[in-house]
């Protein structure tokens, strides 16, 4: 009998951010997230309608949050490789094309380092 691996997720979401995704999904349909390594708001997670953003060949799919795939630029992922990325929402307008901006909100990410036991079970990523 083979033991099934229980993966530790790379990306998670707060209940407040889930509520905003529900509002955006009702208005725009299926959604996805991308966080690049760009400067300023480019380094924040951005939410797009699924057909409004083209994933790059080196972008890393870190998993799903509330039914939305979450991608990160490969260069930035190198900094987040050993961390859980937590998506939250705060009041305030960012200067990006992310769908929540007109609501007077912006998605943010925080992170925490995995402990040694978690690092052994972190979910593999998909590229592109």
C-alpha cells in the first residue's frame, strides 16, 4: 500500500479576499491572478478575467485560490520558493489594471517561510 502525499499549498487566501473574488466573478466571469517581479504595483497580485491576460512561457502556476489559478513570474518565484504566499485585500487604490481597483480595493500578498517539515511536502509548480 502506497502512502498518499498530503501537499502543503504554495498559495492561500483570506476570507475577505474570497468575498472580493465572488463580487468580481459575478461581474467578469472566470478569473485568474498573476504576480510579476515588476516595480511598484507590478509586484502586487493582479486579478484578470481569464481571457484578458496571456501567461508567459516561464510563468509559474503556484496553485489555485478560491477557484482561480495563481501565477507568478519565474524570477519573482525564486524569492518565494520557500514561502507560503497569502492573498489578502485592503482598502486603497492601486495603480494597476487589476479588476478590484475600481472598487477602491487592492489585493496584496504576504508570505511566511515554510518550516522544515512543510518544505518536504510543498506542492510542485507547473511552468507556463
